[in-house]
C-alpha cells in the first residue's frame, strides 16, 4: 500500500515524537531514495554516445546508461519548452494542465499536485536549479532550495564574457551547494534544469558554448544528416517554407556549410558541458555515500532540428522534434543495469515515476504512467499510441495535433488552408521520407488515424482534475 504525501509526512512526525529512536535512514534497507532529476533543453535523442552518435562525447551520460535503463523511444507530448515543462511537473497533457505558451503559471493546486510539491509534503528536501520555464516568475517559495530563473538566462555576460563562469558551470556549482547542504537524515529531490543546449536567441553564434571547450571537435567535420538534402525542404508545403519560423532560424544557424559546422559543434559542446557537470554530481554522490540510494532521471524537454528538412527549432511532429533522451538509473536495480527498453515513454511519465520511487501514488487524474516496472525489468501492458498537441499561438509557427503509434504517425496542421496532413508508415519508412496522406495507399490508414486523433482530443477535453483518467480505447 502506497502512502499519500500527507500520510508519509505524518508518519515521519509521529516517529520523531515517540520515545523510540528512529532507524538510521542511511542504514535502513527500506529508506526512501534520493531523486536527482536532470532536464536538458532542446537535446534530441541521438546526441549521446550511448544512443549511437559516433562523434559526440558524453562519457557520463553513457555511464548512466550502463548503470541504468535507456528508453530508446521517449517522446514529448508537446514540443516547446514551457508546455513540456508544465507536463514534466504535473504528469498532464497540455489540454489538461491548460498551459500552451509562456505567460501562464501553474496554479496553487497544480503546484501542490506536482512531483516537487508532493515530495516536499511527504518530507523530501526539494531543490530547483536553472531554467524554470513555466510562467513569468520563478516560484522560489515552492522549493526548500531555489536557484531557478524564470526566463531564458544567459550563458555568459554579454559585455564581459570572461567575467563569470559559463551558466552550465554555475548550475553545476549550485548543484554541489545543494548536495553539500543535504544530509542522510532526509531524502532529497533535486531538479537541475539546464539551459543547454538551447540557443541564445537572436545572438550569433547562438549556441554559446563554454570557451573552455573550444578545441573540442575542432578537427572534426560533422557530416550532414540525411534529411539536410534540399530535396526534403522542397517537398514541404508553402507555409512551412520562407515565412515559417523554423526556416527563418535555419537561415541564421545552418544556412551555409560554415554555419552548419559551427552550430552543430557548438551544440555538441553545450551537451558536453552538461556531461561534465553530471560527472561532478556523480562524484559527490559517491563521496558522500549516497550513490547506492540516489535514483537519477535524465531527459530532455523536446527535440531539435539540426538542419533536417531545411529547418531549425522544434514545434512540429517529426522525430527530430519530439524524440528525446531518457535514462533512469536506479542503483538498487542491478539486474537491469545497461538494458534498453523500446516501449514508448513520454515526458508526462516522469512525475508519476518519481512519485512512485518515493512510495507515493500520483493524483488520480494524472495522464502519465509509472515507468518503474519497466526499470525493474517487468513487461506490463503498455501504451500503443499517444496524442501530440501543439497549440501555441504564434504568427509563424502552425498549430498541430496528431497521434503516434508504434507503427504509424499522423499529424494534422489544424489551421492550414487548404488542410495539410502528414502520414508516415514508421515500420517501412522510419525516416519519415514518404508522406502517404495524399496517396491512395495511405487512404485507409489516414481515416483510421484521423479517427483516433478525434477520440483522443475528445477524451482529453473531457478530463476532470478530480476524476480518474484513462487513455481512450
């Protein structure tokens, strides 16, 4: 039987008030684990050595994969940072938490039902470092330790870049501060939300990596990805060309071979900088004797086009945009260390998973699923499809909805005129090269997927925060 957050806190208080001494949390085999949640910004799934990238250097991410479970098919339900981060906190689809852009904050009740809120109520020491990303202000009072910021932040001082360390290093220093201030008497949940490898918007060279790593990849030529061929851009409809935000940003970042080389190398260096800070955290956990009882969840808030289809940014439903890394390293699960899972995991799964690790039930209306059975090596019945929604209001970013199953992907540009759709056979065409939506051979599947999208949309629109939620059948 799992405890509620309030029940767990009450049990701790009752124990401390008795004449009996509490068991040493550091020696109790049933002690609740520490949780370290590491979130990167705009890191796509294939930018780690353990994901098969032959160029990028990510030794500590690779170490986490060797010691934990790598989810090879992990996705976000909305590919833009504010919305995705709200889903990480709450375990909810965007239609359920109601945040579709940057100006809306979590409500008091949503904070209370978020993974940091519930863990804090259950007696965890909570910390938040880095890019908060949900709403215009940073809710410092919602954490025991807050070093977060509400906006995008700056990698380096604009006027005097050498005046302070790179932002990723500063965040690593703040993580050390939190860890050194923790004790073995109270479990902790620390969320480190990196800005990297997100660009510094509108400031060339955009990917502002740490100058200390300028020599990294200096002698490497980054090969173009297959879909960087201009032929794939030419196939796009007009509204995804010159006036589309992804094309505008492509021109700034990848528009020439020289820009492409510099941008991708800097993007990789930003990821390497994160990896260095992960290594520091791992060393500190080992030194303090907490390595065997600290679960690490490492993931990204959305993917990123590195020039594919003549685009930069994210937003759309191609794999480059929606597919992200996910590693869960639970040192107590030694039998599954180094394994790979192919079930479809989602950003909305992280909140219920972290609550489950602490012995807590997620709120009944949660959309996400607990991943811990998969981490333990079990094979429960699992989702066969999920819903994508991108309803952000922006003049040059189209709204989209769709459904992705194990074998098919359907995307509807819901405000395009004429209506534009995409349909891909992921088993026969995993690179999403052939849009079947307008072809006779795709007609039957298009009708079926369009119906599934309608069912999902109506299901989520009928969601109630105080009622159990179930995926549509």
